[in-house]
C-alpha cells in the first residue's frame, strides 16, 4: 500500500518561505514513472492543484503561484518537495501531496500552512 506523508507546514509571516516535503513509502513503482502533485484547500474554497510533475517530467503551476512556488523531487529518496517563497495570506490552506500511478491517485493526509502576521 502506497503511503504519502507530508511535512513542513506551519505558521509563517507574509513574504516568508516554507519548504514542504512528501515522503512516499510502500512503493512498487519507480517515482520517476509516477505523476506527482501538490494540491491545497483553504476553508470555504475549492480544492486547487498548486503544482505538478507529469510522468514526462514537465511541471505545471497554478497561475496564483507561478514564480513563487517550485516543485522538485528526489527519486532516490522517494520524496517530492514544494518550495514556497513570497508567501501571501491567501496561500493559507491545507496542502496535500498526490502521487499517481496507472490511473490511481494516492494522497497524503495534508499539512497546514498558515500565512499571517
């Protein structure tokens, strides 16, 4: 059973940075053969795709985070990262890691990011 565990969330002031990590275990697929994504959901708002790796290795970002967030991965450590810079209060949300293999999505339980002064 694939399990994803996020970490790195917390309270940060506007303009600050955080780095989220997502460690995958129970993998029977190579991480480089999977699609990966970071999603978020803020109270009262819809679930949103923030950043993603496709199986081809290309990256996609939501317009709201382009130029501020960067998704990266360490295949050897089964870990995907989300570097978040220039954080804004509207980035406050629970951030979820997703791994996709053969049409099946695997999700972590999320990590809370709060951007507030």
